[in-house]
């Protein structure tokens, strides 16, 4: 509340004298029991301005803060009217932010005002563009107070979609295949079905496609990939399977696992040769793997993958609809699935499917009630690394048609996340290159490349439930996670969650870590590096020294990341009911499916899974 009042005071915003209600749009509890509010709505006092201020004609530049940093725009004013908006520069994530850059300038020009709503799924980018236009308008001579109030009032408006849905909304539409969820699994399914001549529609409730796939660390586990061969790293399907079984405590579905490991390399070739996905000559050694085997997509995160999958889908005639919220499965004779009932702009639409429906809706990490139902310990205290749309919609639809569920209690946390927001830390990828984890006392407490659940539990056992990732110039030089993720670094700096200094002592003091003990820990670890053997935790992989500045210390905590449980399917991706019988016309792929990973998913396996089983679902539904 103090932050809210400070903001109101600093910006001289008029509000009603007594506020009886504050609408908290997005909030959760931090580990120290203090409420952390990220989005609010408050009643703004209407201010009547004496007369419309006359703005100067000409072009004016303004800068706003988006998710990825500064957004710079140039506006043109003619006779008090915004005639043009040009985006000069930004660092927002492609695909996710695209709808905001299309819709926000368009809406501002139509309204001749910044009092326009955010685009669903990319609110921070929407705000950044609107703020940049606001600042340009101030340069042109518009009233500062008026614009500040409009900025706040805009947050009270109902969010809009990306405008890509068809303008004419028909009550019933007919297709061969209806796919729900436009992440990696849905796009792969759409491509494989459309390539066989099927008429396919791909429905996505968010304003942009990509889902969680888009913001992943960009690694796909493939035994025998080109980067492994280039680096003389020996790997095999058998070793890969062994690692997965060990990581999942041998509770994996062997039927699904055999498909998974044997199809991994062929799917990699499919991505490279047919989808034209580009890869770096790099590998990520995710925790729990004997050898580094994650091939890395070119560019940032998995934008390269989603962009190429989308391009291929469009070229095959796949009808991609965003802003479409699927509500329930349509059945025939109370058993066979024949379509999806969805809403577009609050109007019901039936998408009928001649061949069947494929659910690729992801997990349920963002659905707190569903999480608590299966794992009560993962309550409101836990944030999530997932995008806002991952709320178990597919699971809820499947419940209504009697689908069987498996291993729903197995829910994974990602150990290296932002303690305040839950954002998966790409900067924290330095853990894979040699960074070590310490606690507030400066002691190591876990093998850094252990499986995710083990590392997460170890962090939660430390003081305040947080850990500190420590690395140096030697580690940073390997993959440059800091320099590659400048926008995240700025967010971490703004929250005092990262220290960067030429002095390890100074960085330790900034983070309030026991300086003397940390220096002893680092000295001991460096001796392990020299002797090529970690005597404390037997860290796997290549050991890298932490001796040269700049030094980096990042505060981290686990966040709910992946749900291993889901619907039970057979080897043809068909969803089964509680009796083990096929629910005719219903297929599933990706995180909505349970059983493959057992108790714990190894890093890098999610992307392999969604492409392997997404492609198979699109093929099998046409048989």
C-alpha cells in the first residue's frame, strides 16, 4: 500500500477522498508473508480541465518502459490530432509482443487518446507503448496531469484481443481437425495434419501464439544432435532413456518413453530439414543429464522455433485464430467428441471437427485451486514461471467428458526464478555453465546440476527460502547469459536481486551474504576446479573457476514450473477414460498429457515432448 500511496503522491494524481475498495487484479503472497501487488485498480477522481490545451504541430519522440526495457516512439501532431505513430526501437520479445505493437498504436490513432485498453497477453508492452506516446504528447504540449490520469484509467478498461479473429463471427464453423492451444505441440499437430490435406483450425485464447514454448530457455534434448557430434560428445538413445527413468524415479510410462526417445533424433531432423529451424552450435547441460544434449535454437528463447512453425503452418493453410476461449468439448451420443464450444468477443461459436479434436492446452501451473487439489503445499505462496494463460483449461474440459488422469500430484518447481515475480531466469542459466549455489551464510548446499526438484527443495530449506547463484567472468564468458539477457538484468537490478561488481566482497555485502565464509567457499571450490573433482557434491560436467571479476550474485527462489500429470493417452495420442477405453475423437499432446516424465521432468525434455507428440497427434487423428 505504501508503494501505491507513494506513486499517487509523486505523480500528483487526484483520487477519491475515501477509497472503499481496491480491485487487486494480480496478487500473491511472498515468502515473508507480505502481499506483493503487481496490478491494481483504484477509483480515479474525475478532473475537469478548464480548456483543451493546444499542442504544437510537428514530430515528437517519447520513451516508455516495456517488459524488455525502453520503447521509443515518434508521433506526428497536426492540429491537436495524433496523425501518425512510428515505433523507433524496442527490446520486447517477438511474437508475444507483436499484438501490442499492432493494436495499441492503431487504437490510439482511432481514439486520438492514450485512454485505450491493454492487449491481453502483453500488458507490459501495451503500457510501455502507451507511456512512450504519453511522453511524446507532453513534449508536444499536452497536459501532464490529464495524461497521467488517462494512463491509470486505461488499466480499468477491459483488455482487448489482437484483432486477428475474423470480423464476421459465425455460430458454427466446420473443419476436419480442431486443435486447441497454439504452442509448440499445437503448431506441430496442425502442420502434420494439414500436410496430409486436412482442413485445420488452431484456436488460441491468448492474443499471441507460442504459449510457454516461446519463453523457454530454447533448448531441446536430442541424443546425437549435430552440436554433440561437432564437440565429440558421445550419447545414445539408451543413455538418454536411462537418465529420464532415473530423473522420474522410474515411474515413467515406458510405452510413451520408448516413443519419445526413439523419435527425438528424427524430430530434430524434421525441424531442421522441413521446418527450417536454425540452431546455434551450442549445447545446454540441463540438470539430471549425464552429458550435455540440449541443442539450442538460434536467437532469443524459442522465438526461432515458434516463428518457423507458424510460417510452415500458414503456408499449409492452417487457420490460426487468437483471442478464442475454448469452453467445453462437444460430444455426440454423450461419448464421441465432435467439436469445441468457444467464445469470440463474448459470442458462442461451435467449431465442429469431422476427424476429431486435439488438445494442446499445456499444464495447470497457473491454476492455484487445481494445484492445491493435487498438491496442497503448492498454494498461493508460490508464483509460477508460466505465462498467464496456462490455467489447466484442457484438463477441466477433459474432466467433463470422463477422461482418466495420471500422476497429477507430480508438480515441478523451477529452482532458478525471480523471488518476487516467479519469472524463469534466463540469466540464471549460468548454473549450467559453472555458477554455484550458496545460502545466506555463504555455504554451498546442493549439487547445482542435480534434477530440478532436488535443487528446488534444497533452496526452500535455506534461510528465507532463497539461494544465491554466484559466478564470475570465467563462467560468463562461456555462454554470456548476462549480456544476452540485458532486459532481465535491468529488472533484477531494479529489484536489488542481482549484484555485479569487480569485487566479490562488495557483491557479497550488497546481498548481505557472510563475506568471509563466501570467500572460503569460493577458494575451496576453485581448488576442486584445479583438481577436476568436486569433493563436496560431486558436481557433474566441466568445473569452471570463479576467480576473475566481474563477479555476479543473483538471488533466486523456486516457482511452479511444470505439471507432470495429466490425461492418460495411448500410443496413438488418443485420450482414455477411467475404464481404459478410448474417448473417440479426442486426442492430446504436450504438457496436458501425464505419465511420460514420472515424478520429475528433466530440463530440455518439454520441447522434445511437444514436438514429438504434437506431430504424432496430427498424423494419428487422420488414420
